[in-house]
């Protein structure tokens, strides 16, 4: 095998590397390539410092030589030729694609919470291992990998990337020269394209193609932002170039330089492109929703639920029309941003839909400039939000990373009383650390103008009561935890919460994850405009105010993970507009709200219940559950205080038998020996008939209203304490159920009627030691099953799940 050849004449160029075994592939795919990729190229030295080279594909170009007669780098014309060839090759394949029948998979999706700027090669597997990377598919799924990514979709996405390369081609045509730094990045782009088109020539699409498309997109982006600033003098290893990805095996992080505030960056095509997309958003509502991403750190995963809270609080989701839903509007808005390439969904294998979103650091740099210009929040020189709200109506509470402001340090050292600040201003400065005294004075006069106060990273967010009570125009008060990672937040006392009484316009109040709040003050009853109350994970919270029912506009109440709650106010049933209630506790406490009381909430769509008493009987509560008119999602979890005795299943059956026996014996004891007169007998029969007819009429009338269980589409049972399922857990009574989750507990089987099949298409069975079912039985009981999660349930057998316990039906 010939690996390298040399021409011994010192006036000739060195020939490149190639392997004879793959030479045909090289000549087929590398129409575009030069000596940089090892193609056999011969150059002739003409005695001066320039020469002409020719490859065996006929490619000609002019090269610059040094004093040692070695080529330095190609001039701009060769770069243009190379990009032109890339355009031809990508377009050649892209034109094979028909428009996909469904939305294509976004190539810039972060599928595993990975940073897009990290380093990866687009070819980490040798040719000999191709067969291991190729997914076997049946005839109906030919050309797709295990994740459902089709060749048509890959070709369609490559067509989009062709337009990016075409832009580069047209841009370079306008340039007279380009720095030597770009040679290696172009090699990387060429390698990326080569790997993709090689895989596209195969009958079945390898798994790494979607990833390689993302790699190519990211690399193109990083070259694009260098185009206007090619004379900055950075080397190949500079921060701007380190982000180029070259393999699917290695992912070394390559941090980008700070682009925010850079004139060169703001004059770049990439910035203008994002600016154009931002301005193309059809209305101010969409633009403001997009600006909300600007305050979060780089690569932060932003939960969809949090964005929904914020947008509702700031009235970015207007009055809903009949049939509209807040979640649908939120999903539609986020999909618009995803389609424009402004954000990326974070997908996880255990979830069919994304619950979080990320933003590319470069897009974030653009967005920070837009937010600064719109006075959405204030930002420092690095594009990080500050606590300065002297020029806007929104304030961030940020952890102080640097020292105390110099002017305030000097003030604290002064012994004289000249220019002494009032105590309330000193407290304010210690909390917000304003850069100068004038900013402090200006901000102190703007508290009544604030509309949003958001705790971005403060550990101790309590405001002085005198300032808290001045925020009369506040709409959003988010003092709790927003991020998915751990952060401890604590308050020393709750006196500042008394200032809530003046916040008549407040629509969102979140104290999520804050320690040190044993109770919510009764002043909360004054928040007549409040829509969302988020008390999730307030671990010290032990009691809610009895007058909480005064919040007539409340639509969302989250009490999840408030483990010390042992009382539910009766007035919870007064929330006529409530749609979501999480963390409702069933306890033995006297006068506590019951599930029957709660069933008066006619608009409730989602309910999660924590059972903390052994007196709760899930079969007896069937009627209460049926009284909910719009309930679609139900979760019931049994805590340690709700677990019955070890022989719970037997005791449950015995109780039913004892009750039946008691009724029978009572009937015998009450049976009289005297038959009575004939007249009395007739009268009794007539009265009995009228009474029975009345009872039947009432029962029929009530049954027409008992639709709660029949409307359920999602049911989640956690730590179910019995081996026998609830009497109502059957297809006949759960006619619309499509998502069933059973996690933990003693349940051993599901009841089934051969005449009525389950309509469930998503099934989660986790940590069920005693649950017994095989794959054949599962398909018989759940004929519409599309997604199964089977985790640590040893008696569920023969299921074709992957290593993560996931099975998905092949897409049609």
C-alpha cells in the first residue's frame, strides 16, 4: 500500500497522503478537495515565489510559497473555490430531498443537555465499524435510524445548510484577502460535509448523522461571525476558533469570547441575521416573550413552566378566547422561537415533549443587546444583568460577586456625619450594591414604578419592609428558585411579606424553595388580582391562612413538597377560577378541606394529592372524584403517614366483607313478623314505589353529572399501598385515559375486560416489585400503546425496551 510519495526535485511540491483502498471514495467525494486533505497534488516551482498546482481532479489554483519553497496558505481565490465546491456538493444532495411530510427535527437541538459550543469530530468511527453504527429497520422504516430520523429529513436539513454555505461564498467574493487563520476551520467544514454525504450514500442512515448536521451548523456559525473581523490577529487556537467541532467522540469545551458590546460583532452578518429574525416576530408580545430569555446565564435550561408563569404575570398572554388554553399559547410561542433557530429544546429520552429550553451563547449575546436597547433590564459590560433599575421598570436581585461599591466602602469608613444616609437607604445599598450614590438616590425614588422583581441568584432575598411596601405597581414578584440546579435560598424572618397588602396589581407571587417561611401572612387576602401562587418546596411552611379563599382570580396554586403542611383551609373550595392545584394534602386534622369539598371547583383541570392518613379509602372517594367536571390530570401519592398496615390488602377485603355482612344482618333483624292489614300493605307498596322512583330519578340525574373519572386523560399513582387496584381503575370508567403512570407501591395487576380495551398510548411502570405482566399481555390490554417505560419492575417480562427501560413504537 502506498501511503506517501515524494518528488526528489527540490523545486517540486510534496505530494499528499492517500490510501489506495479508499482512493475511489476520495475521488468520488473529494471533487472539492486540495492538498490539505491528502489528495495527490503535484505543484511545480517556477523559480519565483509563486507556482501553479494541479490535482488529479483537475482543480487548479495559485499558491504562495516561502523561501523554503513550501506552500504557506492559499489566497482568497482558493478559499472561494473551495467554498464553491462545498456549495455544489451540498446542493447536489439537498436537491434530492422532497419537503418532509412533517416538521423536521431541529438540527441545533440539545438532546442531552450538552453545550453546543463543545468540541466534537464528525467522524469518530472507522469504516470497518460502519455496520455497528447502522440501525436495522424493517421495510416500513427503511432509511431511518433508531431515533426516527429519516434520510429525507437529513437531506432537507442539508439544504438549509447549503444556504449558509452559499452566504459564505457570496461574502468571500467581496473580500480581497482573508487571514491565514481560516485555513484550518475550512478544513473542518470540509471534513464535516464529507462525513455527512458519505453517510447519505448508504442505504440506511447511521445514527450520527443528526449530530453531524448539528456540528456542521455550529461550525458554519462560528466561521460566519469571523468573516467581518478577519484582521483581529487571533490564531488558530484563539477562543474564536476553538469552538469548531471535528469529531463525534471528543467534546472538549471551547468557550466563546465575550461578544456583547463588541462593535465588530454587532456589525457582523450573524448579528444582523439574529436581529432580522428578532424584528420579524409578528408583534410586540412575541418580542417581549423572547426578551425574557436575556436575563439567564449562558447555557441555562429554562423550564417551560417558569416561562408560562412569567408571561401570565406580565400579561404577555392576553385574555383567552373560548376554547383557548394558556399552555397551548406558550407551546405555540416557543415553537416559533425554535423554528427560527433562536432557542433549542432540551429533550430527554424519558419524556416525549421538551420541558426546558436553552439558548446558544452567540444568540444570547445578540439578545442582551436587544434587551439593553429596549430597557428590558440593565446589563454590565459583559452582558450580565445588574440590580440597577434606575432606568427601567424591571429589577434583578443578583449575588454580589465583587467587592462592595468603592463609594460605599469609603462612606462606611467615614467618621464624620457629613452626607449621612438614612438607615433605609443604607439597607437598600447593602442589598443592591448600586455603583454610585446618584444611582442609589434615583432607584430609591422608583420603587413605586417597579413592575417586576426577579431573584436571579440572591441567596438572602428579603427586602427591608419599608421598601417592600412601596412596590405598589408590582405585577411579578419572583423571589424563589427558578433554575433546575440546586440553590439554597433563605429568609431570616417574614416581616417583609406584610408589605404584600399594598400590591393590588400583583399577578404572580413565587416563593419557591425559600427556607424560613413557617406561614403565609393573612395580608395575602388583599391580592385580589393574583393569578399564580407558587409555594413549591417551602419546606418550613406548616399552615395556610384561612382567608386564602379571598383570592378570587387565582388559577394556579402549587403546594408541592411542603411536607409540614397538616391542614387545608376549607375555603380552598372557594377558588372558582382555579385550574391547577398541586400538593393538596389529605389529613386527619379537624375541619380540614376534604376531597368532597374540593370537588366544588368546577374549572379544576389538574390535581395532585398527597395522602397522609390511613383513613383515606380510594374506592370510597370514587364519587368525589366523579364530581369534578373538567378534571383531566390526576396524581395521588401515598406518604409514610398514609400507609396502612402490612396486611393492608387482606384488611381491605375483610372490611368490605364485614360491611356487606352487617348490612345483611341488619335487614334480617329489622324484618317484622307481623304482616299488617291489607290496606296498610297496599299503602306501603304505593309509597315504596313512589320513593323508589324518586331515588332512581335522583341517582340518574346525579350520574349524568358524575363525569370526573371519565374525563381523565392522565393518571399517576405513586406508592399505591394495596395489591388490588382501585375498583374504578378499569377501561370502562376511564374512557379517555391515554397516559397511565404507576410508580412504586404494592400493586400486582390491572383489571381488564375483554370487551373494553385500554386507550392508553403512554405507560410508565416503575419500581413495581410485585406487578406481573408479560409483553404479549400488555399488547392485548393496551392495543394503542406507543411508549412504554419499564424501570426496575422485575416481573414485567419480555418487553423490547432499551437499556434505559424505554420502548417506542416505530413511527409510521
